[in-house]
C-alpha cells in the first residue's frame, strides 16, 4: 500500500510539493522526495527497535506531519498502524489499547495515553529524526494481509477496530474518477483530522497516488479561517463534512477563482446548504456515501453529478445491492438496506478480536452497511437514513450506548439516554435526556472528562421518566418528541 501511494509520484516529480500543513502564518512544506525518505526511514527506525512485520503501532498524534510519516512508514515495513484521535480521553484510549495490543506507541505532546502503558512510547519528535536512516525495504506480500486498523463506533456500544487489507488502496482508485475528480495538477485542501479515514484517503493518500498536492490545516485552525486558506494557497479541490461548509458560509467566503469543486462526506448534505455554497463560490459539491468498514462506494462526481435528491451512483467497479429483510434485492423504487459484496477490495477484513461481530454484518456474501436506501429507475441511490440507532455527530458515527455508559456514571443523573436530534433545519446534534437531579454544569464536566469532544452531548434535558416500550426497552426514537422546543447548542459548538 505505502509503495503504491508514493513510489510513482516520487519517481515522476520528486521535487514537487507533496504536503503543506497550512495556517495563517504560512505553511510547512514537504516534497515527494523528502516525504519518501521520511516514510522509509521511519520504517527502518521501527524495525531497529525490534518490531517485526505484523506488530501493531498505536498512533497518538494530531494534525502534524509525523502522522502520515508514521502511518505510511509502518505500512512500508510490514507493521500495522492504528490511528486514533488526539482528542480521546485517557479512559477511552485505555480501552482501545486493550483491543489493539500494540507493540509500540508513538505520541505527540500532551496527548492522553493508556493507563497502564502496555508497551514502550516513542515521542513524535524522535520518530521524525529517523528520516535520515537508510531506507527500509518495502515489505511486499499478500494484498489480503492486514495493513492498518481504524476505530469506529458500532451498535455494540463499544469502539470497534476495523482492520483493512493492503488491497484497500485499489478501491481508492475507484474514487479518483467516480467521486473526487482529482489529478496531478490539483491542490486538495481537506478540513478533517488526520485520524479520520475520510482525511487519510481523500486528503492524503489519494492526492499522493496521483501526484497532486495535499493541503491540510494545522492543529487549531478554525473552520472560519478556511475560506482565507483556500484563497491564499490556491486550492483547486476542497473536502469537508457538511457542518464545516456551513460554518465557512457563516463566516463569509472570498472569491475562490482556483477552486474547481468541493467534496462532502460523513453525513448527508442538505440541498439548501449545497445550493448556498454554489451561490457563494460558483462551484458544485459532490457528495459520497460510505463508512469506515468500506470507505465510500456511492457518489456523484464532476463527470457524473448526482441526480437531485440522491447521493449519487454506485462507483465503477463496485458491486452494491439494495436488499430486503429476506436477503434478496428489492425492486427499484423500494426501500432496502445497502449491502456491498464480499469481493469488494475496499471492504474490511473484519473487526479486530471480534469474529462474532464481523460475522453478524454479513448475509451470505454481502456485507450489510445499515444504511437504508432506494435505487431509482435510473440506477441512482437515494439515502433513506440508518437502520440502527447510530448517531452522526459532525460526520463521526457515534454509538448512543457508548455515550450513555459514560454519562451513567455521573452522580445524580438517574436514568439516562442519548439520541441525535435536529436543533434547526439541517443541523443535528447529540442530546442527553436524564431523569435525575444532576445540574447541567456537572453533566457537561463529566462528559468532558470521559468523552472525546465530538461524542459529548450538546444539550441536556431532564424528564420525569424516559420513554420505554411495553417490554421495558428504551425508546430512543420517542425522545425528540418530548422536548418542549428545539434546543439551542452552546455558542460556537457545531
């Protein structure tokens, strides 16, 4: 995978800029030759510490150049990098580390670490020093072997480590023309965090595979600053979650003569927001539907825009079905669950350490995504929501059970449930409903101590009792109707 991403571009344009980490003060720039040397030197450094192919490396890094160097360096040496969000709390990363079983942790400054530590920790600054080492050999082998793992929330209520094979990079080639429309002359600015698969793929690996420039905002850059960065660094393609587009429009967007189009993923983009962006910039936004287990597989593109009201088309080379409860495809125009064939190169190998959960996601040879959809007469896919209770907070899927498990330990909260609610047209956030006497300030502090920022509820509402079904199961879908009025998220929160 790492060789596929870097070698062709480095051989063709070694001195061209591959990466710029941008902010108002300027940019940190890396050429393809420098990036290649750092990646292969990193691989050599990891092996020199006694790691062997197949060992797992837990990544505790933010939006810094050490992130892609370690990610690709570990893969180059046959190791398995596991990226995680720098915003995770100590208890969260401790649980994740138990799933991963890392042989090494590489960490940036002031990032929470597992307690107790399961292995040695190397500072990001030390790891970057390995770029001067003699390059490691490419670890070539079976394309179906494990390359990396990424965490996602699932219906089990705990974070699941999704294992992907080296072959996943072939599936990304289907996105270059089926969605992204990027080429060697492009400058692609992605607004997401490095640990998000959307950023890893669309923001880093895909531009480098085709020889383009990847532009990534530095840590701490706010969404309101992005319009200026798009203009200053002459971005030709912009990628973000819908909420980021909304914040940018609110701040005001200057003329962007170099911008060709935008990309959106993570959650459905409202038609009104898409139209507002086009009016402000003159550029279309092409949306993609996907998930960590598959990446994107349905999208519109510059060559084939999505029909109005649809998420787009099945990407060329993909085998996707809209299935009924009986496991057979439904008729066009009928609602079913989206499923991806087992032979898709972008489909995960499975959840690490959880064969039962992996098996539960399949119906025969089909992986069931949990996304409801309708296939139109023309073959376009219309998204119809989730078949389960997973929430979507700013593009990140979050399990309500995971949030509830943390909030339930707050003194005085009583019975607790969380769900996703619409606070205004096109804006949905996580709400926490509880029956106890705890003060909202105490609940907020408790959430901040135990949950990453995007998992924290944005409002709290007390009820005398939570709604339950006849068999005493919590009815989350009834919660939103019990609010006296639409709540307002805290100022500045998405």
